[in-house]
């Protein structure tokens, strides 16, 4: 098997019997839980579209390792075309799901580990590259969903991993055996963890030699003994338990995050990709986050849905022809296409690493993500402006369906005569979902903090922006010769 369909995928997640807790209780069957199902649907779509002739160009490719046709999510980028294909795929899936579809962190993580492991081996004669190649081949052959896990819980942000009062606040090695390592710790905000068969862990911040035990990267199945997943709450999540379709806003798809605890988890030697080579932590973090930043073209796809919803709200409210309404829709589009342009640009400017895998242009990737930390907020503000206050005050679907008062809801929530009230209510709830509800986790706050908070990009922009070069350019144009310059005398 190289490309798995959605049914097989869901069955394989079911078979994992993951150790998941929600609301303080262990979930018997995560794949059947109403809060989890929409997130599973989103990942399932990445399987089904790979088998759809209309989408196979964006969703599949040929493995450089085996020559087999594979799901693009399991591919190691071999060219700038591959990087561009990823960005276009991200937008398309954002349009189809209007949520975080979770599968991209694994691809970005595998690509970062692949290129860094090659360079570590070259310096230390380790065998990490062989390990990651074997892992990627397995992932490609079985069409595995890999969850990339980087963010440790971090405790006191002013202290390094080894200085923390509790050593488990960063994932680390607690014991070494002949066959592998045993690790303790916790990864936070873990996108799609219950919908993944494997988790690929990477360190999260710069490390010094004394942090050696924290400089680890490895992959294990998500059902490995010692792993506990504590499901993350999302705003309005319990609406999914009410049985209402309209009130949920996006009843088909949704994102998923969780806290993943590693309590004495065994990692076999052949699944270790970094262990103690602290100077390679920064390249690994930078390449993973560099790859993941343009992956946020997913937000452009979600924006497309939100802009469409705002346009419909204007139509249904009867204000579509007003010039300020048209201008707001233009502004939303301009912001969205600016994000997309940056994601494409850093991909077209990608370069080959010594491993043969391609890496995006890091400066442009960081500029891309810096825009993503801002523009979805403005797009959301404009969508709320166009929707009107009714998006947060309208009655429930049950009120609409009520025999006693449903006719009042229908009558008084009507916009233009030609549009059924229910359509207007559905669009309002969709806008609410994306700006304030479960969808806002992926569209707004994740835009801010996912793939690195804004300051992380500003540090990279400062480092890569090459201000000194720009000063030299200015001196040439202004005819300032630094060598001949003398201090001004009175
Ligand atoms: Fe993928 Fe976007 Fe979700 Fe990140 S936020 S996992 S890039 S869909
Ligand atoms: Fe993310």
C-alpha cells in the first residue's frame, strides 16, 4: 500500500486505541467522539483527495527513495517545484475544510530532520540519516500520518532546560539502555495528535552542552506505552455535543490540539535522529519552523472561505452594492493574497541542502509568517463588521426549528426577501465559528502562535535582513566614502 483511502485511515487510527483524556475522563473510542470526529474528517480528506483524479497533482508525487507514487504529505522536498506544490496544496485544503487539517507538521518535521541528520552524521559519524530514511520509507509505504512535535511546555521561560526546577518541563532522556533511550516530558499544543499514527519529536530551543539530554529527536507510534494525550478545549467545543448542525458553524471539519505526556517512553535506537548534538538543535528548529511558516498558506484557504462568507453576509443583508462594503471585501482579498504571495515567494527561492532535500528561503518564510500573525485578525475584524452583530446574538437552531417560536425567528431574522432565513443564520454561524468559535483556534490564535510567535520571526528577520549590506548600498548612492571620512570639525 502506498496511498491509503480515508476508510482505511480511520480504521488504522481506531486500531491504535489511543490513551486520550477529555473532561477528566478516558475516552473509550476517540474516533467516535463527537468533539473529535470533525478533526478526523479533515485528516481523512487528505487521504481521499490523494485518490481523486482531480486533485492527485497537488496531493501525490513520486518518492525519491522508492520511486513509488505517494501521498505528498510524506514526501521529502526535492525541488523548488515541490515547495511551491506544498503551498498550493495547503491553500486548496484550507478552502475545502475551513480549518486546520493537521497533517503538515509531520511533513515539515520529517524534512527538517532529514536534512539536519545528514549534516550531523557527516560531523560525528552517527547513523541518524539512515534512521530517518528508514522511517520516511515506512511512512511513505504505509501512508502514515506523522505528527511533528516541537513545543515543550517550557516552565520558567527565563531558565534553560537543564536549569528548570522540574527536569520534565522539556522532553529529555532519563535512562539509556543498550537498545534505546527512555524519555520523559510533555509536548504542548499538539496539532492532530489523536489523528496520527506516529509522533516525531524535536527539541524546541537553543541548547548548551549541559542540556545534552534534552537535545533529542525521535519518532514513536502514538500508542506507545507511557504516552497520554489530554485533549485541548476549543471555544464553543461543546456545541458539537448538542446535535445542532447550524450552531456549530462548520459541522464537517475542525482542528485538534492536545497536551502529550511522555512518561518513561521507550525509544528504540533505530528511531533516534538526534541525541546530544546540541549545536544542531538551532538548525533543526530553524528548518522546521522555516518549512512550517509557509505551510500557513492553509490560512489563505480558510480566509477564502471567510471572505466568501462575508460576501454572502453582505448579499443576505442587502448591502452588497455599498461602496464601503465592496472596499472591505477588496481589502480582505488584498491581505490574503499578500500572505499567499509570501508563501509562494519563499518556496520559489528555495535552496538545496547537502542532503539533497530542498529548504525554503528562510528570510521570506519568516516575513510570510509575520504577515500571518496579523492579517487574519484584520480579515476577521472586517468579516465581523460585514456580518453585523447578529452573528453573536442570533438564537439557536432549536429555536429556529421550534413549533412555538420558530416562525418568529424566521420572520425577524430575515434579510433580503429572496434568501431563506436559515441560509443567513448558517452564514452568520460560519463567520462566528471562524472568528470566535472552534475554527478561530486554527484561524486566529494559531496564526499568531503556531509555527512560532511573532517575536520569533522578528529575531530571524533581524538576523537575515542584512542591515549592514543595506547601509553600504546607501553609502554608495549618497557618495559616502567610509575610508576618507573625517569627523566634522567646528
Ligand atoms: Fe497544517 Fe495549517 Fe494546521 Fe499548521 S495550522 S498543521 S500548517 S493546516
Ligand atoms: Fe499549526
